[in-house]
C-alpha cells in the first residue's frame, strides 16, 4: 500500500503529464475499491436497502469532497475523474440494485436517469473534442448525473420500507459488479485520455519550445541592447574626445601659416599643402560633429513640449542666412502646425533638410524651396520641397543610411550622416520620413510628427 501511495504521489510530482495521468487513474481505482469495500461491509451490517442508498449518497459526497481537495491541490485532471467516477458509480448502484431485486422503480425516473447519463456521456464526447474544457464538462456531467440520481434515491427511499429485507450475499455480488464496472469506466476514461494526451503533449512540447525561444530572444535582445548602448557610448566618447586634438591641429596650422608668411617661406606649393590640411581638419570636424549629433540622439533622454515649427523654421533660416543669400534661394513657408517634440532636435531636422536643399540645387534655375504641412489625425505631415537636382528612385531608401552619399566630396561636400540624423529625429518623435523626387527636377522630403 505504501509503495502504491508513493507511486501515485511521485506520479503527481512528476513533470511528465503521462506519469501524472497514470498516477491519477491509480488513485481512482484505489478510491473506488475502498468505497465499495466499505459499502459491502455496510451492506453486511445493515440488511436494508435504505442503508445502501444512504451510503451510496455518502460515496457521492465523498467523491465531491475528494475532488474539491484535488482541485485545490491543482490535481485538476484527477479531481474531474474522481467526480465522474463517483457519479457514474451511483448510477450503476441504482441500476444493479434495481435489476438484482427486481425492484420496480418508477419508470419516469428510470428514463430520467438514463437521459441524464446520456447527457453526461454527450458532454464527455464534447469534452474530448475540446480538450481545454474537459474538466468543465466533466463537472457539468457529474452535477447533472448526481442531481438526477439524488432525485431517484429520494424517491426510492420513500418506497423502501415496503421492499422487505436486503440479502447481503446479493449485495456482495452487486458490489463486485460495481467495482468491476468502476474499473472499466476508469479504463475507458484513461483510454480517452491517452488520446487527449497526445494533443496535450504536443501542445506542451510546443509551448516549452516557445518559452525556450522567447528566453533566447530576450537574452539576445538584452545582449544586443547592451552592446548597442556600449557602441553608442563609445561613439559619443570618441567623437567628443577627438574634437579637442583636432582643434589643436587647426590652431597650429594657422600659426604655421602665419609664421611662414612672416618669414616669406609660404610659396604656392606650401600654401596648397596647408590648404589641404586645413580642409581636411574642417571635414573631420564636421564628421565628428555629425557622429556626435547622431550618437547623442540615442544617449539623451527626451523631454517633449509644444513646439511652434514656424519659429523653428525662422531660426533655421537665420542660421543659414549666409548660404541662403549666396544661393539666391526663395523660401516659401506655409503656416505650420505646432508639434509635440524637442525643439533642439526639430531645429536640427529642418536645418539638415534646408541645407541639403541649398547644397543640391540645380545650376539651371533659381532655387525655390517650399515648406508646408497637411494635418493627418494625431500626426501632421510636413514637407520640404526643392527644385534642385533630384534623386534617382533607386536611392530613395539608401540615402537615409549613415555615410551613404551619392556624390563625391569634390562635387558636394558632406559627411553622409545628415539624412540619417533626420530619420532618427523623426523616429524619436514616433514619425516616419521618406523622399519623393523627379530626377533632375525636384525633391520633397516628407515626414510625420505628432500634432500638439
Ligand atoms: P550629405 O549631404 O552629407 O552627403 P545626407 O545624409 O544629408 O548627407 O544626404 C545623403 C545624400 O542624399 C546626399 O549625398 C545627396 O546625394 C542626397 N540628397 C539629400 N538631400 C538632397 C536634396 N535635397 N536633393 C538632392 N539630393 C539630396
């Protein structure tokens, strides 16, 4: 007995659902054996059928209590089975007792109990197809069977005094029959369950795999994020620290130039070389500034506020006034809706787009730039349109990648980070940016930002 107890307890503790299931079947068999053994004993002691029904009800009640405990201990499957076994047993007791003693039950109750049993079976079949709701249906089937049976027992109890004495040998036979049927029921349920089990095991395996995969993705994402953060921090530190020595180089180049001039050693060749160095340092300074601006976009925390884009564009035009004048650009700005964003970043966005429009102007016509917007629900769509050299369609996506340029440095100066910064700024605000262009005719950068 102890070994058996150990067996089913270890079965419940076991990870495998199959072992758990096996253990729970064992539990029903032991349970039913106990109950009916007890019933036989009671039958021997009380030679009266009323007692049988009385103890029959106790069996059902014990079934409910045991099931409740099993439910509480999360042995849900076992609880469901105990419930149904005890309910079915009651039906069996009823039928056997009736048959053995030619007890003539009231026909309508007989039909009723069969209907209830059939309904329970129907629910069982239904639960077979909807494995998730198995216990629910078991429970419902049990309740209905028990209810029907209780009504019958109640009715029988009223008739029992006229039935004469109960013969215990017959009762023993009945109990053995009941036990056999209970075992058969258990076997049947266990068979149905193994069919469920296949599905459940598959589902459990898939779920386990999914969980493992999710864990792996979470780990990788964490690692990636950390290396990304490190990289951004690295870019920020490097670009920040590179600026200092560059300023020194720039300063000393100017000093050398002055010194050479003073000593009349600054011939054309030397002048040209020094200009190369000078231009190199300027380019490097721009590159470092752009990388710094780009990496800062990731590092700093955002504080959004209502920003008037008319003011932003006015500020940018002020900053770019020299190149606007030199290029003869005419800038038409429509009334711009305010946005919820970070003013500093929005200045940078418009500055990059406007300076590009000026830089990539056409030599064939005077430069015209138009800035406007169209509301779109919670977002506003803005555009910066120019009549410059345009962009071939195949580069519409690549130009937004960092360091991607369509021209050589000698033709148009630049670092190739400007649009990458614009993209990042728009995305930081929860928007999207794209380009539309007719090569050789015009370019429009369109982007969405959250309306204030
Ligand atoms: P940069 O201007 O420093 O090269 P950007 O990232 O700002 O870098 O731009 C990437 C490329 O997109 C540029 O090299 C240029 O070829 C193209 N481009 C950007 N703006 C315009 C524009 N308004 N008109 C035509 N081409 C443009």
